[in-house]
């Protein structure tokens, strides 16, 4: 039933987050939220959708939790029963503490990712297992271990305050970023979830510039999802993509977000770079000097090989292939571990007019790449140079 | 919540020499706050004796039971509200800068 599916999307996180605060029991919280939704699936088609679906689900889930606690005679049962029966109806929003607890740095990164998908996003364990190419029992064990560590080591259920918030937020954003990239590389479910989670985080922390920027970055990258691959599944380079196939409402939304968000960190810089590409009507309309400037800043705060490489590409387009090759010289030491460096050198060399050398470089890059669409694209470039 | 804090050396050469805290200050502060319930420096692992009972017989081995390069050089018992507080206390210990610290919660069975 559609209303139940919508209720799952809208209310799952709040249901689970509140039940965890009241009972301290993660598995009980998930089970009761699941039960409440199952009950809705049974009742709503017959009795009609209640006026306040979220409130209805919360009541059913709380009663279910009470039932379970009354039957299990645990020591702190009375305490938890009391919390469940006396919590004021206008409870605070617990969703942010749920997110911060799932992303606690004392948990392994793979556990943080799995827990965020299961508990915050409400994805079935089987789907998460499939997305990460492990069996369902393996994923179940991973989730169980993570929940046990939260309980045993007493990882607090709260949003960090003051300096601690600034220290912990990048870790939360890194989990979403990993999810999105995993989705971008071929598991669309994860990209959609990452965007949904970024939207939720942006609603809960509307004044944090890096949170808003991360959402904008996701929207911009995701806007190319229907144009990134050709019918063979091969990657289509940005300058050859059908720009009409880009998701323009998503691009507009991202641009609006960036317009009102100050640039304070790496996600804002990446989002501005993505926006320069996304707002160019044709490849030749791309504002490369702006992109080169954003990359200069990004390379200052995150001097990674990949960023230096992209910076060289941007300088190549902004100020000519020789300027690009000069920048590329700073990445010499990584030439052997990143075939992309050779590919970029090949592209820049081709544009200087040295076709012979460019051709040899494209072949060298192809030989260093793994067999697949990337290698095919490099060989195709070599063939074009005659 | 009680945590056992194992204070260990580290085989990795990298250390953090910036603003290394003073151990006397660390002990005094955490004792005063009631967070540090006990703790001490341990004698070298060469003074360790490993004890096992097998087949009714007491078997002794000279030395620690694991031959690792990292050595437990001390311990502290912490009483903290939660893991975040314990992490803050551990990160303020000089050996977090020179070595490594393992926080183990009491299982409280």
C-alpha cells in the first residue's frame, strides 16, 4: 500500500530514534518500528489512513515495545516501561542523535556505514548485504557487533556539543560521502539513500555550510546519472555527454543552495567545481578559470594526488595545455600507481599538437589500466589520433 | 561506567610532540574529579610470570603470555559517564601522544 510505503520513508527514522532513546535497545526499537509498519499495512487499507500517521505509528510501536518489555523480565524493565509510558507526546527530535551515534568514530567505518543504512535509513539487512557484496548473515553479524559495542562500551546517544560537534561532523559527512560514491560507482540504491540522508541532515542542521554543500554536491553529481554511460555501459566523458539528459531541476536546486551557503570547507569547494560544469550550456561554455581557482583552494586544504591531478586538468583548460603539463609535473611520483595521470598527460600532450607522443601515452595509460570501459575509452582516444 | 585503561608503548615511530600533557597534572586532575579510581606503572615485561593450570599442575612461564612489540607499561581504572568522556581522558594522557591507549569497558556480569 502506497500510504504505508510513504509512511516508512517519512517516519521510520523518527520512530527508531525515539524508541532507542526510550528503551536503550536498538534491536527492540527496529523490531517495534517494523511491527508498527506491518500493522499499518494490515489496518490502513481496511480502516483508512489515520489523520496523523506518524503519531499513530509511534503509539503502536510504543505499545509493542511495552508488550515485549513486560514479557521479558529484565532488571531495568520497570525503568524502561516508565520511560515508554510517561514520555511527553511532544518529544524532542531524536534523529540527529541517532545519526551521530551510528557514525561514532569508535565504530569501524564499515559498521558505521551499515548501521546508518539499517537504523537511520531503515533499509532491510538483505539489501545492505547485496549492496556491499557480502552474505546476509555476514551483514547481520556486522550490525549485531556494532550494536553490542554501542551498548558494552557505552557509546552515548547524543549529539556532541561545542568543539566536539566540529570534530565529529566531518566523520558523519564522510559516511554519507562514502555511501554516495559507492552508489555512483554502480549501486544506485546507495546514491539515492545518500541523498535522502543528506537532505535529512540538512533539515536537522540547516545552518552548517558543509552539510548544505554536501547535499548540493550530491545533487550535482547525481544529475548526470542518465548521461554518464552509453548503451554499452561505458563511461561517457563529461564533454561528450548529452546535457539535455542531465537532471536540470536538481542542478537548479544545488545552485540555489550554493548561492546562500558560505564556502568553509572541502565539500563546498567540490560542489562549486561541480556547479561550474553543471551550469555550462555546452562544454566550451565551461568557466575553467573559476574551476582552476576552486581547485587551487582545494589543493591547499586537501593536497591529495587525485586533487593535484584534477587541478592540472583544470589549469590545462583554463590556461592552455602547457600550463596543465607544468602542474602535472607536481604529480610525477604517483605516475606509477595512478594510470589516470598518464591519461591526463596524454590528453594535454595531444592538445599541444604532439600527436605521436600523445598516442604512445594513451597506449601506455591503457596498458596500465584494468581491463574494462576505462581501458576501452583510452584505446579509442589513441585510435582517434591519426 | 568503569573502563580499564591499558597504557601501552607503540612500535610506530610517529609520535605527537606538540603540547604533550604532563602526567602529574593528568593524575592530579582525574583523581580530584573522581574519574581515576586506581592506576600504576608496571614493571618491565621481563619481570612478568605467566601462570597456567593444566592437568592439575601449575605451569609457569618466564615472561608475558604474548610476544608483542607493544608493551603494557601501566594501567588506570576510570569511572566515566560514557565512552566519550573516557576518550577525552585517555587522549589527555601523555602516552596517547607517545604510545597508545586501549580503553576496555568493564563487562559488569
